[in-house]
């Protein structure tokens, strides 16, 4: 699903943020991405959703080397990836329902099915009473749940989430983790960047640990 081979990242003429990153993520795996602030977790996620090119090394997604991709091929691959951004990136002129429905509508799903699936998912994440609400009227935690629902609605092959439980209380955070695990059981490869040590210790998934610019794959979970 994901292959990194001696990958390095630098911004401009500065030092490498990441260097020599080498690991593979198998289809259907679940990993926490952990490490101190500024260690390079967000850069790693940006590489995985093709928003950033490595300064060295090789990145392969879904069996395709990113170096060999044509520009027009990138959007097609991105449709297989669900992303939860820290800044949510909701469209302010669309309701919660319409924000979440976007991936399904882009994929050509019938409108009757779109509304049914989106309404059910918004109910699951605790937003049944906010289906028609616009982002500006929602709290940060509510916006985050809309963003998560949008990322998972189309059952992506790869889900990347950057601090997806950062603006919600622990009970909602655990419920969202169960949602990610259910998606994972259906075959989605999941990578969740988090500082929440309680979640990491509670769910005991494998870890990608970013430390001093290097990435280490931990198959036996350890505390974040």
C-alpha cells in the first residue's frame, strides 16, 4: 500500500526534516504516527497524500512510484485517499451534509444513496442535529467530526488523519477511534498522527515513530 525507500525531505536550502525514511505499510494495516512536535509527522503525511515531493529517495503508493506519475494522474490516485487535516478544510458555503457528501458525489453515487449514507454517518459521529448546519455555526470539535466523516464516507483505500481527536473530549475521541477501526476491518489502511498517549496505549496499534528526523516502524506497540 505504502512504500518509502531512503526518503528525505527538506524545505528550501534548510536541513532535512526527514532523512533516510524506509518502511512499508501493508494493505489493511493500522498505525499510529507518533513523535514530538516538529519531528516531521505532518511532512510524512503530506508525502503520503502527494502534497509534497521528497527531496531524495522513493515513495510508492498503490504500486505506483510517485516520480513516474503524470500531473493528471495525481487527482485519480487521491480519490483513493481520505485525509483529515488539522485545519479541517471544510467548504464554508456548504452544509455539514454537503461537505461530507462531496466524495460520494464526485464518485457519481446516486443522490438517494448519498443522503442516506451521509445522514447515518453524521448520526454516528454525534451530529444528527447539525446535518444542515454550516461550518461557521459549528464548534471546533463539531467541525472536526464533519471533516472526519467526509474523509471516511467513501471507504478510502488509505486514510490519513492528522490529530483527528485533538478538539474533542475523550469519550468522543474513543468513539471516533472505533469508527476508524471499523473502517480498517473493511480493508482500509489507516495512519493516525496523534499526541494523545491515552489513545495510543488504549488501542495498542503499531507505531511509526518519528525521532530526530528518522522514522522507525514499531511492530510491538510502546508508549508515545
